[in-house]
């Protein structure tokens, strides 16, 4: 299933969802196309590869794929790297921390000269003349973690920030308005996910502060529905900046030996 998020005739942003076959977690994949050249964002693993390749063909041929962007190193992000390197000339963009982990997904020698490490402060890449910003989101949730901001569409492709537990048709409909955002939070497991997967409140506040300085109309995460309109983005940032999560929630009792009620698995 795919949907156009943005299309001005020269520049397109496309979302794919429900492509995962089997028992793997459902995830969204994204495509940015400018003047016929493309960047794939968080293309997933082998459970999405075949269907994503077929869907991508509706917008351009694999020969015009310039970049594969990986927000971090998880299998649902970039385990299909070998397939994309095999059939395209694309370069993979990933945090410098993960450049030597990526070859574990690939055949020997396949990544040579094909991986670009993103420096910690982020970077700008040109897609057929259109600048795309790779912005830092470290510890949200990976050590080296990045997001793509497209200034033309004003979309932030936010990776795991904003992940929520809906899929299929529900994931295709953006959440709009502060009231709808908070209702969706309550219904979709967002708080529990972010408390567990985000690093701590300090980095949540720093990220939210950075976002407030940007012109973002739409936050589009890798799992679930997206968050559209300035009002919705502001409500999202207000919530995220106050979130207690990760290290904030750890207590001594979380580290105990012997394990209480430790039964064999």
C-alpha cells in the first residue's frame, strides 16, 4: 500500500505501509523523488524488499536510486541493504558509528565504496539539486541516529520518534490537531513505547528545541500514523519535551541478582 504525501510535479514524497510479510513488526518505508532521482528511507529487511521494489517501480527505475538512507542500524531499518546494493548503484547513508556494522547484512565486499558515514552533527545531501537535511536524533533511540528533513515538502521523516501501534489503513491517515494527537497517544501505545525506547528527557528536550527552530509541517514516523499541521507538530513537541523515559525511569530494583522468580525459559 502506498500514498503520495507530497507532489508538486518535480518533487514527490511517497509512503509505503503494510508491506511486511510474515511475523515481523510492521513498518513504514519512504521514497523521496526529485527530477526522477530517488532516495529510499529506512527500506526495511527481507520481509519488505520484494514488495517495496515493486512499489518503487511506479515512480522510477532502480537505476535512478541515488541513496538509501538508514536512520540507524536495526534490522527493520536496513537489513535489506545487500539487495539494494546488488541491483542499484546507490550509496547507503548511515551514522558513522554503524558503517562497520552494515557489512554484516551484506555479502563480502558488497559495501566497499558504497557506504557514506554521516558525521555526528548531521549533513546535507543533494538529490538531483534538491538539498535534504540529515539531522541528529542521537539516543532517540540509537547511539547514532538521524532523520531526514525535506525543506521542500516541510516533512520530517522521524524514524522511531513518534512511532505508534497502528498499521494498514489507519497508518495512511495523518493525525491532525492537538486534541486528536492526545487521543491518538492514549489509544496507540505511544507513551509506553517512547518511555522504553527513548534515551532520556535531556535529549528529548534538546531535540524538541531543535525542531522548534525548523519549519516542519508534518512529522512522519517509521511505525504507524503521521502527525500533520503546525498545531499537531507543536502539540507533539510539547509532549515530547516533557517525556520521562529511558535512563530517567531506571531504579536499583531493575538490576537484581539473583533474578526474582527466575524460571528457565
